[in-house]
């Protein structure tokens, strides 16, 4: 479905709803004729390749957007870990409900909407459940995935997630969202195979603090008030 008719009379206080597909669900018969027509829903979903636990987002007018259904089944979303899928789907529901209060559908979001949403999520005194940098980074990744897919598929002109190019130290480049939080504690940890040196020390990962202090080889010790940059050590580092 390339377009969905908007409902100008929709109640702005009604939110998007989130459901999940199941398996081996018994559909009650004789309750509603419409339900009787869906008694074989498991077989239908299997034929369409819809796995159990697939998100189903229903808009405030009680409609399911076929584009979102396709995204959940036929995009990189399908390769995410189950916990990530659940978290992303909840992020979409909340952002779409925010847009609905502005009389906008999910595919009408612009950069200003996303900026205002970030402000509400992270800093607004009207939001009793504000989130930190790590949570917002996760939500931003969810939006970047959905809207990047939608733009590439021609469902909207441009993603509301504005990005800029960052060149990494080894020469490659990545696209980073403009609103990516700067209050994250980054760890660049690479685990080495366990081995022993002549002195008996086991290789592992050690953390280098801002003052140059190194924790032991088994892991990164925590020092209050000190920012660390983890450094991987080989077994020979004990010498």
C-alpha cells in the first residue's frame, strides 16, 4: 500500500497499539463471523513467511500499514536479535503516537519532529520518564533503520534522521546521526584468546584511565570519577 488515507477526525489522545504474532493460537468460533473467517490464521501467516513474535503496529484508526508489515518481515529488522526487535517496535509505537498528537502519520515525520521528540524524551520537565544518552542512541538507531529503509523503498522522500559523514582512524567512513548523543561512555574492547606467558599471566583486557592507570589483566576495574579507555593487552604485557 503506497498511501494510506488520513483520518482528520481521529482522536489525538488515542495512541498507536503494538501487538505480536503468535503460533498455535486457538481462534474462538461462533463468537464473531469475522473471527470465524480467520480460524486458519496460523497457516496464512506461515504461507506469508510471518514468524511468531513479529510486531504488528495498529494506528489510532485501527489500521495496519502494509508498508510497516513488510518492513518487519523483509528488511534488516528481521535479522536483529529478538530483544532488539522488541525494543525497536516499542520505540516506533511511542514515536508514532507522538507524531499522531501533531496530526502526522509515521511517514510524514520531518527532522524538526525528531528534534522535538528528542527534547521531550531527554530534557522536558513535562516528561516524568526522561531517558539518558544510551537509551536515546538506541531509539535513534531504530528510527535510522526504519526511515532509511522507507526512503530507499520510495515510501517517503527523505529520512527525518539527518546524518553527517565521519572518517574513522583507519580510513573508512560512516554515517552518524546529527542528534547522536554526546554523553555516552564509549568502550572499544577487543577480547584476545586466553593464553599464558612465561611469567604466568593470562592475557585479557585492561582499562586505561584518564590518568594512565591500568587495571589488572582480567578485566577493567572501576574507579569512581575516572573516565577510562579500555586497552587490550597481550600476555607479553606483563613484562
